[in-house]
C-alpha cells in the first residue's frame, strides 16, 4: 500500500470502527476452535502494522510476516518480537509449522501472482487439521481510489474464494460476506466519491472519524459478529472464509 497508509493504519487500527468490527467478527468465528493457547502456533501472514497480532496473542504463540520493512517497524513499535520479513508467495517456514494462519486482506494485493499459489503454500505450512482464516475485499463494482491506495488488484465474490480454497486442498468450513448492515451507505459513498474525485488519485477512505459516529458505526458493524456464527450474508463489502487442512 502507499507509505502514508501504514502510518494511518498504525494510528487508527486499534479504535477505528472498521478494524474493530472485523476483529469482533473474526473473534466470534474462532470461538470454540480446539486451540491450546500454550501450544498453538499462529501466523498472521501480511501482518501490516501488527494490531491483529496483539489481539490474537491469547490464542497461542503468534508470529507476524510481512514483505514491507515499514510495516514491521510499526509492529516493533507495538512491542512485538516474533516478526519475519518474507513473501506470502513463498513462506520461509518448514512444512506443518502452524495450527492457524490468518490471511487478512492479502491475496487481493497487486503483487500476488497467484492467489491459489499463496493458499497452496499456506496449506503446506499448516499442520493437519490446521485452519486458514481469510478475509478480503468483495464485489468489483465497489472498486475505488481506496483500493488503489492499498494496491488492491481485484475484489472477490464468495464462490470464487470457495473455488480457490478447494483448488488449494482445503475443506471450506465457513464462507460468507460481511459488512452487510453498512453495505448500502458505503456503496453510495463510494459511487459519489468516484463521480466527484475519480479513481486515479490513490488515497484511501481510512481517516479519523468523529468519536460519536465512530462508536455508532462500530456498534452496527460488530452487531454482525454473533449473527455470522450461524448465518451467511448474501452480500457485503468484505468476504470471510475459513478453510481446514484435512
């Protein structure tokens, strides 16, 4: 992503409604998994500025991997230690190393030559019965300058992610859209932004939000978390998929 976006991530990732909502959804999805915090080894692949590593430390021994040195410097500022600079297209880890791998908004990046190839290498480094938790951008008609700022190559549909998981050897345990309740206001905002500013200027929509509005948006977004344990949303701004190595 653009260099200034790392700074914005670092400053906003802890409290911004979008990050807080995604964390809540993933945490609810992971409840009940047979992970032993004293033994589980967890990788956040494409860890960015590290807030997810801080959040998921309670699940086990966490490791962060990112290709960008800038991202890892921000992780170090959070006090994180188990960090590796590397490429998700060829993980620098032996076979069957991890119990859980996160791929959060990673495979859509323009640097990825083969998203299936990334998933196949995740399959390699997972132990038998291990899980991959993937989230990414959904629905190409929502593509905007925000995506350009994050160097996003494309946005996916749910069936496409499921097919790619199958090709990589995973059994799909869950697949759904999320950010459903806020979908229409976000879509209207993005279309208006395209008409007003166009798509060429790579600046994201990630900015500090008024505290009251941030709280409201966070509550709306996080309300999806308990629902998604039992249902699938038919559309949304993002996708979530959980695959198991069998």
